[in-house]
C-alpha cells in the first residue's frame, strides 16, 4: 500500500511467462498502459488495466493472454470478469500481488498465488498469508472460471512472491517471505498438480515491525520485491524501513543462496543503504536478476513527492566481491518502482505516474555499458505506476539431457565397479530404482563387463539410462624387453588366462617362439569379455663373435686410453677399420685388428667426433659370416 495513489483496480496482466514463445508476449500495467513484444518488435497501445502495483497473467504459445489478475480479480481474455473471479486474497497495492503457475500435468488449470498488501493489515478478507486460487480454462466456454479460491498456506507474509523451476525442469517452486521474521517459505507445485511444503528456511535479515508514532509506519518493511536467478541458484530480496510516511527511509538488499533441488534458502550477503532520517530517503522496492543472471538490478524510489531522487543500482554476480561491484546506473529517476526482465532481452523500470518506462538495453554488461535509457519505451496511452507484471522465468522446461548421470565406462577385470545413479528428485517424492543387475538402491555393484541399464521412477517420471561397461585386463602380460643371442630362439609366454589370444605374428595361444629381432604384440579377450594387450621388444645379438668398439679415447701421452682400436673375443678371418672426418676424408685405415689409432693423423687440431666403419668376417660354426658396424668416436686431449 502506497499512501498517495488512489485505489482504482480493474484488471492486470503479463504475457511472456508460461508457455509463451521467446520474445513474445503482452504487458498490461499501471493506469491503462500496454506493451506488446512480438518477434523483436515493441509496440504500445491503450490497455484495460488500472491498478497500482503487482499483476500477472499466463499466455498461450503465441504470446496471447489467457486471463489477467491483479491478485484481487480475475479477468478472462475477452476482458470480462470470470464468474467467480473476484475477492481473491491479493491486493492492487501489493508489490508482487500474484504469480501464476500452470499445473504441470494439466494445460487447462492454473494456480494463482497471492500476497496481501502490508502483511494483510488492511485486508478486507482478514487474510494475512500466502494463499492460492485455481483457474480452470476448460470452463465458461473456454474463457475460464475460478474453481478454488483463497486457500491459505501460511501465516502473515510480506509482499514478496516469486517462482522458479525445480532442478528437474518440471516442478515449480513458489517462494514467499514471512512477516516480522527471517523465514522463507518454499512451496512446490509438483508434476501431479499438488502443492507440497513448505520448506522453511531462516536466512538473511528479519523484515521487522519497528517502533514509530504511526502504527502504519512499520508495515513499510513488508514492501519490496524478490527474485530468483534463472538458473535457480540465487535469491535476492529488497525492502525498506522508514521513520515516518514521507522521509527517513533506509534500503536493504539480501542476496542469498537458493537450492532449486531442495528449496532451501541459505545466507550469503547483506547490503544496506542507510537514509539519514531527514532529507535522504532511500527505499528498496524493485529488484530483478538480468535474463542470464549475471547482473542484479535494484531500484530505490526515493523521497515521496520529490521526483528525481530515484536510484538504480547494478551488482555483478560474477565478481569476487559482489558488494564492491556496485554501480549506480542512475540516481535521478522519477519515483522508481519495479524492474523486470522483458521478453525481448532488455529490462524495464516502472516510473510512478509517467508516460514512459526507463530501461536497460544490455543488462548483462557491467557498468555504464549496460545502456541505461531514461525513456526506453514511450507509452502511446495510459501511464506507468509502481508495478510491472510479476513474470518468472520458466527456465528449464525439460529434464537434464543425461538425467541419471551415467556414461559408458571401463572395469578392471577381476574388480567390482560401483556406480551411483543421480536422480534429480524433489524432496516430497519417493524414488524407486531398479538396475538390470536386480539392485534396487541408488548405488549398485557392476561385477563384470557388459551392457546394463538402470530405471528410476519418481512422482511422474520414469527415467531410463543404458550404458556399456568395457573390461580392461592386466596391463603387463609380457614383461620387460628381451635381449638374446642370435641363433637361439626365444619363447614369449603370456599368463595362462582362458580366452582368445592373438599375436602380431598371427599366432594364437598364450605362448609363441620367435627368432628375429622386432616388436611383438599380443591381444587378449578373456571369457568375461575383458580386453588386454601388451608388447615388448626382442633383440637378437651376435654372441659367437662379440666385437666392442670404444666411443672415445684421450691420446694425451699419459698412458691411459691413449689409443683406439676394436676389441673382439673370437678369431677373425678378415678385418678392416676406417675412420673419417666430417668431410669424408680418411684419417685412419687398418686391415690389422692389432693396429691402433693414436689420433696423430687427424691434423693439428684433432679434437672432435669422427665416424668409423668396421667390417669383419668370422666362422660361425657353419660358414663364414660377414658383419659391418658403423659408429662414432670422440677424440679428447
């Protein structure tokens, strides 16, 4: 309830939430204002609404309104009040008087949740808490009727009311705030259309009664908006306290964690902008996250009767220090009301008794780059008041792409693999799990490779996930590389594991014999389907006539390693050792295995690396075998 505006109410609406196409919808707000968002174009016209603050409406897939409500009356799309569409427990003077949530399982029925003005202190029905009514669009020749009215869910609440999808992408959380308390109430509209809860969380600061000469003054703390980020992870609420009806207001902003799986609200940040009890008057009222959730915008409407003192602040939700990221977008607004993300991706700001709406063209951009516009939408008829439609972002409309969180994996054969299914269930539903192994718990043992499935049944969903577990056998089947004497075949033996063995030679079985230098590989598929492979290098050396050629010598006259020659342990029938410099010039050439090189023929500066070629012939027991060896030798003085 705001003191200086007459209480004239007919109907209100917002299109662009439930079921609407992106970028489409129609807003009805204020005193006869209307904005249509269609295909990126924005047009204004006269509207059928005359109300002061909160309003809401669902739309069809084309963005056309189904019905309108300001929390007190419900008007069909033909602009005629529904037969039972009166006397709802909301208020034309409640900041967020109503929010509309469709039944997830019934396209014809809608919940209207309502909050009274000023904690219900002036409610003609005596209802102070969050309440719901139900609209059935199948009635009244398709124009709808209210079939359930004013079912009270809580005790006294503030004027804050918002909604967001559950993490399962199907159910909907509806969140309100208790009056004279720090309690948040989260109710869940489930897939079957039931309302469960509340989940009650004590978080942030108390929105209190305050002492004052006028009993109405403390109730100002019940005003102000609340919003949940599009991804369901953050909740923010703003409100004010005042010392008298016109001056002295201070502004409060709580930024809290929200768990869209459990509905729990928990502490995070508290920000205060104090007034000075005299001329300086800042009252938190409007507040909303940007469409992508990277920024938070708050409006403070300033001193009543003094246009031009309204403030808009921006906070960067990606900053390491969010309070320090505060940027004053403007501090010269006319008396500012709600801020709301529009269907075209911009944000709009209600201005009291104005023929235009201020706005933000680029709401995800930090600082001045956000593109503040003091007159972003010029109204062709009617005027803005405090309120804009209480749109909530439906966010995820489908379950997660991998709802159970299982993927193909590998099992070390002989081990047991334990897998846990991830079920995004709400806190009020049981979950029945069945694995293809017969297990019925969220975690199951997978004993062997194979194809498996798991099924989880929640309140309305049956989720199934199939996955394959491949087997991985032992990594070490063959051991280390082998060096052997030429002419002596080597047996390669893998473990005697039942299964299909395949060698790179084409042999099968777990044992083969090889006689040539090379790399050998074996692959195994065992009886359980486990796959394993390994390889090793086999090198056959000349063991009958081993020749050793040093790789360095030091001809410096100290009688230690002064000369260089080839050494061997067998009788050679032919021998030749030649040393070359880098240009191919012969520096040393000997056909006698007893002749050594002393480096003298290398010239005046023999230091360096030289290549050599050794050829020799020996009797291998069967015939003469000729070998050649190339290498290098380093000469060091």
